[in-house]
């Protein structure tokens, strides 16, 4: 029991840390956008496109970092995003509970080791009565 609590605390600390990194990148994007606005407003220097292009590249880099951090948070939570509707899907599920779209095999296969459904092979939590992959009743 203490191991589960310790694991949950560690997971939560990791999520808080990554969310802090996301907020930091978002603040940096806002700083870049302010700089772009100032450049465009003042039209200085004579060719602002070169400076604007550099800032746009930095914004794109920060957005890429945010996407990576969000992926890390999802991994720590044990979820993947549905490509169709964007809802969180618990790793191991074969279908999205939001729109019913079938999950790609690579998302299914990233679930942690443990009990599996005898009907479809999806990973199961230890305390479930029905499989979230196919709906079959789980035998004890």
C-alpha cells in the first residue's frame, strides 16, 4: 500500500514539474509575440522580416517543447489522446470512450504489464469487472 502511495506521489510530482515547464514555455511564447508586435509596430529595422522569422522559429520551437511535455504528462497519467476527438484514452483500451474510434495498435501496446482480457488481450486493471477493450466480463 505504501508503495502505491509513494508511486502516486512521485507521479504527481512529475506531472507538476512538467506542467511548470509547459507554463514556462507558454510565457516565453508570449514574450516572443510581444517582440514581434513591437517590431511590426515600429517597422524597425527597415527589413523586419528577418527578425520576425527568427522569433517565429523560436515560438515554433517552444510549441514543440510544449507538445513534448504534454506527451510526458499523458505518459505519466497512463493515457493517450484520441486522434479523432482528443479525449484521453487509458492505455490498453482498444476504443475511445468519447467517440468510439479504434485506437491504433502502438497506443494499445504501450500499456503496462499485468492481467489481460481473455477475449481481446487488452490490459486490465486489477479491480475491474468488465474489459474496457471489448466489454467482456472479467473472470476473477
